């Protein structure tokens, strides 16, 4: 576990909200020079605390008005490998995230679609035909508020 001081934690919270902030702006905000801010961020990256900076796209502005979380339970655990399922599901462009979870379902997927009929098409033609796909539970996203994380 990497030791974080209060400044590290504040930097991480700020970057989690907006990873595109400049080191100069962050340094000014937290009373650090730009090089000192850069060194802190670099140290957190090297320690693996920061595993990358990601671009967040607005799915709705790109024409994807529906987001659905799917719980997928595999039907034939012994006959289909988890790798086969994962390889097939990650090839579906509408699937944004794949999480292998413990609980009622084996996988949790985040799926985007243009509208509900488009989602039904993706579900019937792509997801339900995946190797080993069994039970599926769908939850349609109504609204979302992204939080910075555990810090």
C-alpha cells in the first residue's frame, strides 16, 4: 500500500474529477510549484496508484441515448471457459465495461444503445448468443452522478 499525505489525497480527488487539469493549475490550487506537483503525480503513477488518465465521452451526445447494466449468469460453467465469454463480449462495440463479479450473476456489463429497440437488437443478436450466456437481468440507467472515489 502506498502512503498518501493530505496533499496527495487532494490531488487524487481533483484528478479523479477532471484528469485534464494542468500541473500548473493544480499546483496553484494546492500551494505547490508546477514541478513539485508534476513530481507528486509522477510518483503516484510509478506506484500504480494512478493507472492512467481516461477520456470520458458523452454517450448521449454521440447518439447513444440508452445505457443498460446487465447482470449475466453463465449457463454452462464447465463447458464454456470464462476466457471464451470475455473474449466474445469484449468484441461487442456497444459493451463499454465488463466486470467479473461474485454474487447472483457472473458478469456485470455496461451497454449503450441508440434507443430501446436498438438495445433489444444488441441483447437478442449479440449478448444472448455469447458462448455460455444464460440468465440476464437488465437495469436501465435513469441518471448518473460520478463521484471522485474513496478518498
